[in-house]
C-alpha cells in the first residue's frame, strides 16, 4: 500500500517512519482487518492518524462509507493525500475531537512526535496549543448510520464509547496493541461492551466485539489465534 513522501510530514518521527516502511505500523490491527468483509457497511475510524488503517479499510474491506476522525489538525492533509494515493479519495477525513458535549472548541496539545500529542496537557510542554472543533459522537453514529467502529486509540475513547448510544452499531474493533499504560483494562472493556449487547469475538492485540443478536450475520474477523 502506498505511503506518503517523508518530506511531506516533518511530524513523523524517524522511528515511526521506520515502522511504516517495515510494515509494523498498526500491524496487529491491519492483520485483523485482512480478512474483514465490511461490504455495504458504514465505518467510523476514531483516531485515524496518518490514514493508513482507513485506507486499508476503504481499499480492501468493501466498505460503502468510511469516516476517518482525527484530533490532530496537522494530519488531515497527510491523510487526504494518502487516501488519494491509494485510490480511496472518497474517504472523508474530519478534524474533530469526539465528545458528548459538542459545539465547543477543545484544546489540543501537539508534540513533535505525533504519538505523544494529546487533548490532555503532558509533562512534556507543547510548543503551542491548538483549538479543535468537538463533534457529538451520538449524532455522528445516528446521522451517518454507522455499522462498524474501528478505534485506534482505545485508552482515550473507552469512556466515550461506554456512554454512547451504540444500539445501531454492529461491530467495534479496538486496537489494544499499544503499551499497557495507554490501553484500558481488558476486563473493564469487556464489561462495558457486554452492557451494550456485544460479545467478544476475538482478543489479543486487537479486541473485536460483535452485537449479540446479529452475531450470526456478521462476518467475523480473523481471530488472534489464527493471526
């Protein structure tokens, strides 16, 4: 899959560029999505980053609609170029922070290494503070008729998902391959998703939850054991 020219993105640290070039960047998530069939589905990618995962979903999984939401304003141009390079320029990249209290502009603290950027101040001072629009997750889920949520930043998004109206969502894919201190407790995630009517379809570096009442009609993703 094509990647963008390194000269176009000074914010991609050398270590991260090495991961992209070697194919290890988001490797667990992409491996789990390798056999996914999202034909006719509408997919929301939370924490879309550089657009590598959203490009893969759009190009290989048969999705009808892909909405890629990213908090870091610097990444939107890069993501759009990557989508075009992969022939999926129809993917919509949106710069926003998802909340349940939309309409406000939320502080975002960028770092030279984009993986260290956050909506929370860190011990490492940021050279600037960006104000990013907030969007109501429930409104997006309803208006976009989202079938599948793919979340690349589960630690920051689990409370948001736990409090969301997920009644029409069929599947949630959480990339939990980041360092342990950046990921929610698996037991807590399991409990919260069970409350919403989901069953755990696979576990490991990636957790896949499928809605109980539609489990027989949802195409399962490749299991962690099979990976």
